[in-house]
């Protein structure tokens, strides 16, 4: 019982720390993404091959829920993710992910090896690039991961590849409305995967009209312990087949 009380006190302390003010510039970018709304319609067809310049912008929302007392439930936190193919080396592509929330921003890139047969379910991350807490941009392969920041960066990029593997399945046909428009005949596919802090389950919606991941929408629950669950939602806000550029070339500037 004493251990439970100590854990609850720790959660109260964490909740107090998380109440710090948001970053005004980041919040402005999030607000800009949240205002996007297109009245377009797409069929489930398109070129599935990756190409430099493709980009996809997702509106995101994350929340946490305590399952016993409901004392520590948090309002969903808005944000966005922008995923871009920024370069190519041989048969490998640089896949870059910008993750933005109200209080912080992170950009990670991965060099992803693509088989000559374009079997995307067998994509392999060769190395990643990210900015350390001291501001230094580093590039490492998996055997040189030396700290939690590098491990988390690798997992974030591997998560994208794992999501992409599900896009080769055919699920229940759905029509999905998103800020980017309406996607007809999209596939709804249940998924489950292991993450560092627990098991994630949910549903993903795919359309070949969308480049890179072909992901239209994601709804997931991540069970981190018996008592706590994290929820996340991604929905496509905008996308393009050309014009995407690297964040690492524009440090400190808005990419929107």
C-alpha cells in the first residue's frame, strides 16, 4: 500500500512539472496545422514507390489515462508530425520526421534501405540522424546507440517502418474524412506492436493516394502499465508528391 501511495505522489509531481508554459512559436505552428481543411476527394490508388520530395503532414493528439482513480487523466495534447523523403543514396532513401508538440520540437532522419524489388515490408534502417540535447547533429548506426535519446530516436523511426508494413494488407473498406479531404475505399486494419514502454494496439487506415506511408489515420492505445494507458491519434492534414525539404538545412526556422 505504501508503494502505491509513493507512486501516486510521484505522478502528482510529474503532473505539476508538465504544467509549464507552452512555446509560443510551436503553438502557432500547431494552430496553423489545425486550421487546415480541404474539401477534396481521393480514391484508393496511386504510385506506391518512394521518391525524393514526397511529404505528408499529420495532425496529432496524445493523451494519458489512469484506470483506477481517474485522478491523473490529461486533456489531449495537440501537435503534428511532418514526414518527408529528403534524399537518396543508391537504393536507400533519407526519411525525415519532424515531431512538434506545444512544448518541444524534435526532428529525426533515417537512411532506409529499399530492396531493388521495392518490397517495402522488408525496409531496413541503416542509420539515423538527430540533434542531441547540446544542439549537435549526430549520425549513428544501431550498434553505436549509446544513450536513451539515441534509442528513442531510433524507435521513432522504426515505428514508421512498422506502420508501413501494415499498408500491404487489405482490410475492411471505409470512407474516411480528414482535414486533407475524404478518402474513398480506404483500408481499415487492426494492428498490435511492441514498444519500449509497453504494447500498442489500435486501427490504421490506408490509401494509396497518400505518399510514403500511405497512412490516412491512426487510432492507438499504448498500455504502459496495468494502471496507465496512453492514447494517440494521427490524421492526415496535407500532403504532396514534390517540394519536401530537410529540416536539418533550416535549423531555427519554420518549415510550414
